[in-house]
C-alpha cells in the first residue's frame, strides 16, 4: 500500500511530486486526470489532485422556493451544478487512488478554503476522519521537502471548523435572502432572480451611501489666488475664498506691486520604506499602477504562486520573518539581470525588512521566491511590482528636502512650497512604482525682491465625494471587517454581475439604490454591517478555539428567522419597490444613444427570434436597426468609434478579451475587419478541403 497526497489543483500536484521524488516522478492518467507515482526515501507515494472544491453545499431535499433554508449537506459539486460537471472525473480518480493507499496527507493551500477542500476529500472520498497535513507558503522544492518532513499528524481542525461555519452561514444567508427577494418581486407581478448575501448586502449599502452623498451634493463656487512667475507658483496663505469681494480686494491691493521674500525655511525629513505586501495592499497598488481589478490581481498572483515564483498570496501578513532565509531569496533574485544591481546593494548590509503591523497565523507577507520561470506579460507586471516592493522594504529610508518660502505683496502673504528627494534610499528600489514626485522651486533668499509678479484668481467649484474604485472599496471592506481577504474581490464582482453597480468606479444603479432603500425601509437588518462584523469575529473565535461551530450556527439561524419573519410581513412593499427599479435599470443598461435617423427615439438593445440586435424604440414609426455580434454578451458603451465616431458596444465572449464593435454599417475600420474575418474563413475552408483530398 502507498501514501496518498491530495493537492488542491493539478499544477500543485506536479510541483509536489517533482519536489519529493527520489528519482523522476512518473506521470500517469486515470479518467484523463493526471496523478503521479513517486518514491520518497524509498517510500511509495501517490500524488493526486482536486480542482478546487469537489463538494458543495445543497439542500438535503429540494423543496419549492421556500425560505429560510437550513436543512443542507455537502454533496459532490458535479451533482449540484452543471458548471461543475468537469469535476466528476477528478472525484472518481481520487476515489480509485484512495483504494490503493493506507496513509493520507492533505497538501491543499494552507488557508480556510484549502483546509475545507482537503477535509472533504478525506471524509467523503477516503472515508477517513483524519490525515496528516503539509503546511507551506511557497511551492519551492526546499520548502515542499521540509513541509512533508514536518507534516503534522492531524488535520488543522480549528481552521476547518471556522471555514465550514463560514460556508454554512453564507449558504443560509445567501440562499434564504436571495429567495426572499426573488419571491417578493414575483408577488409584484414579475420574475427576476435577485441576490443578496451576508457580506454582499452591507457592501452594496456602502456604495449606495456614497452615491447618495454625490447625488445630494451641491457645488459651491470658491476662488484661489496665485502669485505666478516663470519659475514657480505661490498660493495665498488663506487657501480657498468663498467671498468674491475678498478676492477682488486682494487683486486690487497687489496689482503692480513687488513681492518680498520674508522667510525661507528648509527641513529634511526621512521617509520610511513601504511595508511588504499583504493581499489587500497588493490589490490596491496593482490597481493604482496597472489598472488591474482586485479579482484580476488575485488571479495573476495565484498563477505566480502555482508557478513557484511568489509565496501564497491570500495572506493578511505584513511580516517577513528571518526563518524565511531572506538572504537566500535575495541571492536568488540577483540571478535575474534586472534586479542584480539592487540585490547586490542590499546584500552588502544587514537584511532587516520594514514590517507592518498586520499578521496572519498561517502565512508571511507576499514575497518572491527567487526562482526563475516563464510568465506572461500581465504576470510580469505583478511579479515585478512584488519583487521591487520586497526589495524596497529592506532599503534605507529616503531623505526629502522640503522648502517653504513666504512672500509678502503689500501685506498679502503667499506661500511657495517645494519638495525634492536628496537621498533616494528605497525610491531607487521601488523604481517607477514610487508614488512621490519632486516639486522644485528655485533658490529663494530672504529679503529677495521679485518685480511685479503676476497675481490672478482661479474660479473653481467644490467637488462631490469620489466614488469608490474597486481597490478603495476592498480597503473599506477590510477596515470594517466585512468578508475575508480571499472573498472581497468576488463580492465586488457579484455587485457588477447582479447589475447593482456599473462603470469602472462603482456607480450604484437604480436597482442597487432601490434595493438598499427598500431593505432599509422594511428590513434594515439584512444589510446591517454590524451584524455581519459580529459573525466575522465569532468565526475568528472558532479558529482560536474559543467557540464551537454549532453554537455560532444556532445563533445565526435564530437571527435569520427573526429577520425573515419581518421580511415576509413586508413582502408586497419590498416587491413593488424592487420591480420598479429593476425595469428602470434594464432600460438604462440597454440604452445605446439617440436615434440618428428620427432624432426622437433611442437606440436600444433588443432580443428577437434570431438573437440580439439594436433598434430604435420608436418602432414601427422608425425602423432603424443595427446588427451586433452573435454568441456574445453585449453592453452599450459611452465611447464613440475612433474611426467614424458612431455608437459602439462592447462584445464579451467567454475566454476571449472583450472587444468594441461599431454599429455603423459603413464604418471603414469595421468593413476592413469583416473582410479579414471572411478571408480567414475562406482560407480555413480551403485548408479543410485540401486535407480531405489528401
């Protein structure tokens, strides 16, 4: 008999098998699923894999659309969801491999999800109550060998229990609340699948609150007064003025007058290096530097981890402990030409990272392993950001010189400020990602006279609060302890998919606003972030072995029953509010622009017998229509065609990059594209005929 090591994904199985094999790992296939046979210290081992969650929660007995839903159990994912049918062969393969083993080891990611995945495989596939557990933060050979050598003799049950509690609670909340909302709309005379989750509801509430602040905001005019020369600009010391008379008085008083430099103060400040990346700060920086969404960044980081190039990305830690052998990591990075000089500079001194306060009991901060590998363009960007951030944490502080000069123009004071880096320190290591720029002002001397500088006023308006970006909302959710580092990006994605928010910055749709307004009016507990935060803390207490799963779930059930009883009493009012908003949102999302033919109607997306198309809503008086790409999700855009300035829509196809499509029938760029597609099809047909003849 052998030992069976179960990994979370196929790529990890290959990494672990290759690392542990005494000679060469033998790759085999069963049901077209790869697994590996190896010997480690003469001991036979099989390395098999899952593909994420092989089991999912579902109702024990599916009833009609009723709520709340508490009678649930783990079932094979392929038996519950069509989208998970591919997982059946992985489940069946592990069942066969388990029959050949008498020792079992879980080597899934060492986090909540990985621990639940591994435990479900052990109890439902291997029919065991316990197993050994490998724990690692990178997929490097040395760490995997060490992890196997020091594998714990038992599974990490407190983490498993906390993870399972989260799954059960999210199911209770998500299914029950979503059914309640959907049935509420049905009572109002329509059917639309609605969704709101334990964290999704409070997250939407945050976005809607900001949208309302923007809607009620009234701009107020104000003025700034500047002293301008060809070399620098100084601002009036009082900053903003809300009275035009005061501005006119200053302009009159300073007209044609000289400026006297009364004081020039210089000071040098040290700017500490940044902290190492945890997942949230990586997502925020990646958005700032590249415009990658948090979901994209997590996906890229996961690929880099699986390739063995960085440590585990789903971490809350900003710590790089000495046990990581930091010197070896930087020596490894020095083998890459673009980092060689920076690494060698660091290796001259003592390696002490500038750590942050955040900790994670399972993993250190995100860091590069120092190993080499082939990666794609988008992965290169995130990898480079992680490497330079890590190197920057070991560098010396940057030194900045700040200059403040005060100028007197007939007793009106103006202030000029400048700041320059005099010692780069960590700036040299973080490179182009350093967000600080130099603002130079010329050398000014006290009592220096500047002849008749130009002084003018600038009229401006107060600006409403900014909408959340996908990065800033992640930061806000973390601040409020809503969701987890691994789930927040998916929560934001769900808000888009459910049409609660739109645009790059999160703009709440009419449906999103109405959903929150309706729930606040009739059942505010559903979107109460304090209640969500309370349960988040309790799940941490399970992990710390201070509370038990059953205790928390019973409390959650009681709360949910109480909330849904209140919801049921107000079902009709909730349904009417949501139905109206749903129709308005659909109208808004399907509108492309004013009809260029009749000038009275709007061109809108429609669905007919042969699929989607765009047409004027004044039909039959206006019969203007446009075709759109088939087999794609079509979304209107506000960006005109760069070639002909006509309407464009965004065509989104599964597995392909979204592309803008011009609706104009005479657009030269579009006609050229159609011609190219036709030529490709002709060439393909010719090749197929040639192959048939041969």
